C-alpha cells in the first residue's frame, strides 16, 4: 500500500518537494503525496517588489495554478487539499485542516511542514492567506502606489532596496521616494561594496536614502497621510508607507513543544522535527537557516531524497548547511549587485541573473519540469 506523504504549504518549498517526491518515487517506491495549502496558485513572491508597480505583470504572471501543474498524476498519487492547517496531532498522525467553513482530518505516514513565513504587516511580499487575498492585497498596493505623491520605504535589507529601486525606476522623477535604513548603510548583511553600489543606483533613480533612520511608530492621520516617527524623534509625513522588515513563521498549527521561542520549528541535521519520528520541516518555517529562496531549494532537494531513502529502508543523510554566505538582488530594472563570500559578483552578472527575477522558474517548479 502506498505511503501517504502529507506536505503542508503551497509555496516554493512545499510544491518543489511534492514534485520531487512524485518524480523520484515513480520508478522506485509507491507513494501518494497530499499537498495542503490555502492558496490555489503558487505565488512568485520573489518578483513582488516589481509587482507592486502598476502596469507590471498585467497578465497575472506572478500566480500559477497548482492543480494544473500536477495533472499528470492520478488521484491515488496526488491530492490537493485547499485549506489551512489549524492543528497537528503527532500521536494520531493527523493534521486538522479548515476548508471553507468546515474542518477535516488528514492522516499521514510522513509529514513535511513547509508553511513558510509572513510579513508582520500583512503586505504582499509573502502569501496572505488564499490566492484571492494575496492578489487583492497586491492590487490594492498597486493602486496606492499609483495615487501617492510621496512614498516611504522602511527597512533597507534586500526587499527594501528592491522595492525602493522599482519605485525609483518607475516614479523617481515624479514622486518623492525615501528609503529609511536603520543602520549606517543599506544592505548591512552584505559587503560594503554592495551597499555602495546599491546606494549610488538608488540615488541615480531619484530615491532619497536616509541612514540611521529607524522607524519607531507609524500613525495614519485624519487626512489619510502617514506620520512616520523615527527613533530620533523626527516625524516625516508621507502619502504611502511601505515597511519591508519583519517576518514571522506560519507555525500556529504546530504544538508549542516543537517550536522555538520565536515560533520557528526546531529541526535536527536531518531536517527532522526535534522529538518526532516522521515529521520534517523545511524553508522559512524551520529554525535551521535564514529565510532565503536558495536555502529552501537546497533543503527541498535534500529532504525529497532522504524520504525516498527512508522508504527504501536506507539510512537518511545529514543536511550540510552552506557555509559561504551569498546574496543577490536587483536595484531597479537595469541594475543588480551581489556577493559570494567575500567576492563581489560583477554588476553585469548580477544584472543578468536578476533581470527576470527568476519568474521563468515558476512554471518549471509547478509543473515539475525543473526536476
């Protein structure tokens, strides 16, 4: 009888693992994969900074239906459950899922937690509940961007710099755009040369970069404008405020004993949830590595191989975390920067690699042709 591998999460980590398992097991081990997710479509949030610009991706290119990507598999091989995981019972090996207004129980032999993370302010840089809710939030932000005459982007990490760059490329000559960096430079987790390149390009695009400007509070006034209060005591008024800092793991359905104090799922060197026999966690929801697309990709590939090994009565292999830091980002539509360890990736290479924001991978992942 086929083993039922249940995966919770319909973003990159979850969908990739589902496709990898089905492809690997097709000629070796009999499995059924059940994917639980509230979103009917996979959302390519890597391109969300460009997606907030009105007129970009008008054909809904950032979303691709999950069900159609698995149409080659019969119902005894793959099942999509549209709903939100609200409970997990390790003893009975079941997941409680809220589907519309009803709840159902889904049994598993092996369970993968890949529910990712969310932004603290519910902005569409990550999934927001259902696909419809994420689409709506993105369109609402587009409308507010178009209407605003002044915009403040707070947080100067990768997302903040990418958002400011896209805004500068589109509206640098007609809107007042400010990027607030809490520290002495933008992109503090990257090389100083990356920070310098990004700052110069942002300024060229018409973005005002304010360093050592940490947001203490934001208040919406009676006229609909935002009052941004900085830790220095300075107050800035703007039509639109876009915070890009702060992520929280989507782990409310996981028993507290499996979580860190910050809510991340605790895993061991095999990506297995600490203290369990048949539950694993990958991607943003786990406490193993920082939130990064490439890290989730590595974890997905490793876990899929390990689960097949376990089903074939072979010993799993330990996951080796990458020890060399690397990062790349776009700064507007025509510039990019990045690094691998202490080596700066040449600008023309970073620009080429980030030109499409890897949107072409969305179809490859959902349909499984990438694996």
